[in-house]
């Protein structure tokens, strides 16, 4: 059975980043990133009010990590553990075997390789948990995200056509990437 984020040692360090679990003191700086419509153009949700954000805080704490660079919030990383698809008679073996990654980098830290560094660490975290597979997806127009996925060695597996309804009211193409534990070990 895979481990969870709770089973890992925190914080973790990369070349420039300190990656840690969220704490109540982080709410205000995370709110600044999560409530910025321009920054979150491609994310699943933009919080319109602090109340909406605070209502989701307990759920965010279970899946989100903060990345600090020189003490400043450089971005956040979602590491959402889930069950892999399986047939019913082997469902127990698929429990917790997959992670979905998502990320946002603060405007001041963009264009400096921070997203790549953060996603590489997200892959390491997921595979340190013992999962079989890591996935990430994005709108096809989100060039920055899919380029990061390719840079870290994730494989493009899916290109959907007008499958994702954006808050702009338009249907957009989507891209899906993945990496297996054995592929990560080989790197």
C-alpha cells in the first residue's frame, strides 16, 4: 500500500526551493495566489471571496504544498493521491496508486525555471509515496504547463478536442501527461 503525504518528512529542499505542507499561517499568502484570476486562468478554480477559500482550506491542506524561494512564496504544488482505475476484483491493489499533479508559480518567480524545479520535486514526492503512476493535465493553450511536463520527462498520452469547458464559456482542447514509477527510476 502506498504511503501518503503525511508519511513523508517535511520540509523538502530542491536547489532553490523549500517545499512544505500548508499550515494555518500560510492562508493569507496562498489566498493571494489562489484568488488572482489572471494567474489562475487555466486552473480548476479561482476563489472569488476569502470565505469560499476558507471553506476549502481543510481540503487544500490535504493536497497542496507550498514552495518558498528565499523565504517568499514562489508557488504551490497540488499532489492529489487517488485510486488508479482497476477491475473490481483487484481494486484493493489500485488503492492510492496514482497521483495528480497541479501547480501555480507566483508572477515574480516565473520565467526562471521554478515550475520545472517544482514539478520535478512533485514527481519525486509522488514516487517516494510509492505510487505506480503520476498524471497531469492542462488546456492545450497552456503552453507553459505542457512544456514543463515535457521538460521533466512526462509522456503526452492524451489530446482531447474541445472536451474542456473553460470559464470563458468556450470549449478548449486538453492535454494529458503521465509518468510511471519505473520511468522515474530510470531517470
